[in-house]
């Protein structure tokens, strides 16, 4: 994806960053059971991480 790494690396970095942001993790409840659309689809995306974490709880 550029200077920050490959798509997989950038998504992993986003996941790690998000794990260190309790306020943002709490806000993920608002995404539960919703559709999140991104222009990255059908490729992997940071949005996939958001929806995955939102639907885990």
C-alpha cells in the first residue's frame, strides 16, 4: 500500500493501533450488525477489522 507496508501489514498495524485505543474500541458497538462499505472491497481492508471487532462482543 505504500511506505507503510503491504496491505496485510497496514491492516495488522491498524489492528494493533486500535487495540491500544479503548475509547475507539468502545465506540465499535455502534457498528455491530451494520454494513460497512469501503472502496477497497473485495480486497482486505481496515474496515474488515472494524466490523470483525464490533461483531465479536
